[in-house]
C-alpha cells in the first residue's frame, strides 16, 4: 500500500462544512516515475535546512502527511529525477514559509516584525546569481538561498526579472493578508482574485514550470495578452481550487480571512455550500477561458510576433506545463491530508468516477472525467456564453448608487461645448453616417470633462473633451464598421494605421488621414504630447496601444458571439473604458516627486482599479438597453452576470450594483488604511505624500464627473435611443426626465 493510500485509509472521518462540488478537470493527471526519489530527497533537504523537528512549525510526520513530492510528481510529470527533486524542494520551501509566517507573524499580528523578515528575504534573491547574500538566520532564509543558486543561473534576464517579481509578491503580499486579519476584513471578490494571484503563488508556479520544462517563454511575447491571460487563468484556477479544499483548515482552524469561499459567503450573504458552488463555477469559467485563449488568441499572436519554430515549441511546451499542473494539482488535493477531500456523509470519495463502470482507477485518475470532456460540468456556462442575441429589454433601470463624492464644474464649459462641436465637424465626425451634430450635442462630452478638470484652462478642457468624443466615436464605429461583418482583418489594418498617427518623435505620419478617426487621433496626439518629455510620450503611447488592442478583443468576441468570462471581462473593461489613458495622464504629472515603484505598490494599484471598475460598471448599468436591445452587444457586466449566473435582469443588476458598492468602499478603505501604511513602508517625504493625495482627489473627481455626466447625457434614455436609430433627419425628442431610478444624490456640487 502506498503512502498516500495509507494516509487516506487512516484519515479520521469528520463533518465537512460543505460537499465538494463536481470539478471541471478535462485532462487526466499523469504521475512522474521519479516520485520516490523526490520524496527521499525532500526529507533529507528539509531536515538539513532545519524545517523539521525543532523548527516549531513542522516535524517529519507533517512533511510526509502533506506529501509535496506527490504534488510535484503530479504537476511536473515529465521532468527527470534531479529536476523533480529541485521542484519539490521549492514547494517544500514555499509551504513551509506559508506555515512559518502564519505561526510567527499572522497569529501574533506583529506586522512590523513580519515586514522586516520579508525585507530580509528579498536579499536572498539577487538578480545577479553571483552576488553575495547575508548569512541565513532561519530555515526560510536558508532554503531560499540554496534554491536560488540552484535555479537562477543560466536563465535569461527576462525570466529572472519575472520570477523574482512573482517570488517577491508571494512573500510580501502576505502583509496584505495580515493587515486584513488584524482588522477582521474580508476582501470583495474582485480585490480578492487580484491579490490572491500575488500572495497565492501560482504566477510563481508558472515560472517554475518554465524552468522544469526547459521552455522559457520568449521575452518578445511574455507580456502579450494571450500569455498574460493563460498565466492569470492558470493562477486563478489553482487558487480557487485550493480555496475549496482548504476552507475547513484555513477558515475553521486558522482564522484565515483570505479564502474565496468565505469571500463569496460574505459578498452574497449566502450559505457556505452556495458559496462553494459559485466559486466552483468561477473556477470552471477560468479554465474555459484558458482553453479559449489557447485556441483563439494564441495562434494569431504567434503569427503576428513572427516566432521561430523553437520559440513556438517553447510557448506550447509551457502551455502544456500549465495544463499538467492544473490536473496534477487537483489530483494531489484529492489525496493530501492537508486538505478537506472526503465526503460530507463520511464515505470515501471514489478514485474513479462511479458513473463509469470498468473505467480507469488508481493513482492518477481522480481528475479523469468523461463528462468534463463532453462539456459537463461547465457545459451550461459554455452554452450560455455563445447564445447572446439582441432582445427587447425596455429602459435601463438605474439603482441608487453609493457615491460619496461630488465635484464643481469648470467655468469654461459653455465655450467648450461649442468648440467641441466645431472640432467634431472639422474632423469629419458628421460625414460618415454614424453621428450628426444634434446627436453629438446631446452626448455633451464637454460636461464630463468639465467635472473631471474643474480647474483646467479652456485649452486643456477642449483637449480633454475631444479625447472623450474621439474615443466614444471610435467605440461606436468599430463594431458597426468591422464587427457587423466580421472583418477582423480590416480592423487589424485600421489599428495599424491608427498607431502610425502616434509617432513618439512627432514626425509626420507616413500617410494622410483617410477617415474621421484618423484625423481626430492625429490632431489630438499632436496637441496632447507636444509638451511632454520623451518618457511621458512613451507612457501615453503604451496606454493608447492597450486601448486599441482592447477594441480588437471586443471584435473577436463579437465575431464568435461570445459573452466574456467575468474576470477577463472586468479586467479588459478597465482598458476599453480608457483607464490606461487616465492612469498615464494622472501619474505623469507626479513623476518628479513620486518614485516609480510606488505606483507599482498594491495600495496604488488597488485604488486605481477600484475607481475604474466603479465607473466602468456604472456605464454598463446605464447602457444596458442601448447595448442589448439595439446593438446585440455582449460587453456589458450586467449581461456577463446574467450569463454567468443564468439569472434575470433585476438579479444581475443587483449583483452589479453590490459590486460597485464594494469597489467604492474598497477605494475608501485603501485611502484610509492602506495609503498611510504604504507611505511609511516606502519612506515617502511630504512632497510625495501630497502628490499622491492629489492623485486620489483627481480619481474622486473622475468618478463623480462620470456619474454626473451619465445623469445628464442624451445617450442612454429610451426616447433618445429610438431617435438615434431612426436617423439624422428625424426631430430629436424633448428633453426627458432621468432614466427609471431610485432617488440618489446628484454628483454635482
């Protein structure tokens, strides 16, 4: 009888807090033949490093019961014996660190000592493998020092940078968990998924996969969307699965608040079983997003990047490694004594599906499920995701929003309105059949800019309003000109031409503008970036490139009639809403006093993401009828929620409004609790603190201005939608009242 079989046989029956759901794991796990070699090596290595008896954290029985060698043998089925032993040592170290940090710092709540310990660990990860490091003072430091020198040499600078960053995140973001425990705070779902990627370690695991398979992702594409999405889907699935198996231990025994089941229990106010089932639905969705990205997005990226055969093989080998880890990780969770993996009724879970008589059984088959290969579980989600069609829905209903901020209006607003219409006319916006003057006047983008920039000059206000008008015109035009006929090639050619009108050196474009989009962008680019430094231009150009790419992503979904996965949608929605441009323009005004690494801190990124999510979701609420009834648009969070939960409009609207509220309250929490800690952690002086305080005020104005504009614009009301779709020759309806809504405080001061 094997070790893991004895562990399962000896495990006492206990009452579980919920029944484990049926998992979507379409690929069977494979077992590395060098398992026993890795087990023996891990025992000796952990003892030599001081992780067992005397450590106060583990003894030999703990290590053998957890069986990390089995985890690595499942998740890395093809590497040789020495490599499997190295990988196993890494996982022994990372789990020991997790338990050590819990025992030494989380239980005591000693943040200062925890931060000091984490800062010392960073010293043992030099990007130059030949650099000297301090003498280790504990088993965690000794283990990291040993593993770093055995792993990093021979890798490219790109891989070392990425692996170093993910390892640092894995360590330092433990403070985020500690901070939440100290105040009894459970994160909201969006915040949790994003922070769990850092503290949960799966991006770090992806780097280990590259090392173990000998397949480094080429630096030229490592930051491209398909590779990012594959890594993020992998990470989310690993973490959400772990949350389901570890809920009993983490929440019930350790008092941990960083668990996805608990997050959904808290957000939805539902039972533990309902939260577990919903979390499993999200896990399934992330795995199906992984599949979609591999088949639909990876091949075009490979072709566009011009990768050679060896580089293509590296990307595919890496992707297969991510897939192996998913199936192997599931198999290990089903067997390790570290986790809840029995049945609520006390019966042992069958090693092979009970509905498959005579099917494979034994080691390596817990994840084998023909129903998964046929699309179940998860088949319902996959079907719903591709059946979105236009339908009458009636006027969008506007709930009472939680918005504690208000703003004044720029006194240059009246003149800006007239000048914006003149600019639209000059650029040709009214000559292509999509907009006309009365329609553009009703949209009133100058009003939004007047709230965002209440103190700016008339010239700056004109540029701000023109950017809003140009971006909305392009957003309206793209799905009609390219999406309606599935002309992805034409859209790609248009994207390339638009990029040509954003030269960093302000040289003349290679050709004259051929349409209103190109004329508008060429004019705005010159007026906006001429006063900028080279670095600022590059920052803004990168932001613009991301926005253009996001429009193409929407067209690809439109062509496939596909409703996006919730996590992927929300992250891309920040980009389609123009948030990268807002970030670039907001940050560059403070670069002289705020160190760049501060903008990469969790506090700043959380503040920005919360603000952008709030406003983008508000837009989705207002635009629901416009997009669903008139445009067959699937890129709307209410539609995504309806599809994911298979629920009706009022239910989905309530979920989206609750999510908006949670994001706004997170914005407040970050400012009140996390910014002061971040200021202290980075040792910021008064000038840097004042600059970041101003940046936060700018984000408040941005949210309030967008809310006020949505209340006033003639873009989303039913009578205006009918007029817009009737054509420019019709008479506009009289100014109506607001959309159906519960009373809420106006955003204008």
